[in-house]
C-alpha cells in the first residue's frame, strides 16, 4: 500500500517569527522544534531509493534553522539526483556567509513569499516589520547567487488582498526584483489550510491524498510524524512516526486505512481539519 512518492516534504522546523494573516499559526498548538541532523539522517534511511523533489520546509521559517545548510548537504549527498527546495520570507537576520553556505550546500530552489510592496503593506499582511531585511537579503543573494540556485519571488495577485492599495507600488517592486536578476511570479489565491482559515468554499471532490496527486507526496514533521498533507498545520492526523516505524508499516497501519475509508465514505467527523478543505491538487 505504500505510495510511490514524487515529492518528499521534510519539515526542518515549525518555528516562525511572523504572524501572517493568511496563516493559521494562531491555532498552532503543537510543540515547536527543529529536526536534529541525526533525525534527518534516520528519515533519509527510511526513505530508501528516491530521485524526486525534496521540500525542506514545513509550517515554519526554514532559515531560522542554523543547521539548514548541513541538512541540504546531507540530502544532496545521499540523493544526488534529487532536487531540493525551501520556501521562505527571507525576513531573518543572517550574515552573507550563511547565505553563501546555503548556496554551497547544493540547494536548488529558493521560493520567497513577499506579500506587500511597502513597509506598511508588508507589516499589515505578515504581522512583522521585515520588509527592509527581506529586501536586503534578496540583494545579498543576487550578488552571491550561483547558477545552481534558482530564486523565485512570489507576490500576491491583485485579487488576493484587494483591500490593500497595492497597484501603485506593485509594478515598480516587481521590476526591482527583475533588475536583481531574479524571477518573479504571482500567488493566485489563498488557502483554507483545512479548518485554519475560511477563504474558499470547501470542495465535495475526493481528497487528493486518497485519489489524486497528493497521495504521491510524503509529509514528515520535524518530530518525524507522517501526516496526510501540508494543510494539516497542527499535525492532527498522524499516520505513524518514522522514529519507530518504517514507511511500509505506516502506510499499512490502522490509522492510514481509517483515513482512506473515512474519505471514501464521506464520514469525516473524526477529521475536523478535512471538513473545510478545498481538496486542492497539484503536480
């Protein structure tokens, strides 16, 4: 029953200094922590053969992890054909040497979430005054950037925060990113994160973790729980734990089978987070 994974999402930390309005961190009750290097090594052993994409971030800010360069290097050494990626705000204070270490570790993709084109807009969305710091870090990365690291800056589409007067500053900001030699694109919509937010109507389609592309994505929290998908922000649906179980054991467990049966029969009373989910698929 173990799926054939195309992506593996490994949460290096669920800590974050931001309070973004679209993120349900206000409902985040699970323990905060950082995955130790030895635990990452154990996870990679459990994975076995793999040559797909590794997402080394979760429900936190990955750059808060001082050991992130070492973790990227460990993944690239064990899976040289795998592609590594993180999503960050870049609103973290680091010396240029840290970013140089990130580049030298072999990180392939850095996606930067940038909601707001002025200090005021940025703080109103992110809940943190990190505008200048994030811009400075982008400038540092543009100077250090090796050809091996692809940097993408993602900004909200005009409809995402229609209440904010972003029109005047939007194009100059995007051009500034392009002038740094970086790519910029739009984030088209916001997510419910299950029951974390209520931006969109819940979908009646089958959960794509059960019947869709998301079943090919392995999601692992910093403390080694295997959960259904990245929208489970509180890790409320653990299928098992890689510290004591293999992937085969986890995906043949009663917890996993009950999740499948509950969604196939549309009996979701035991899964509150799934009841308001858009069931968005991708890949």
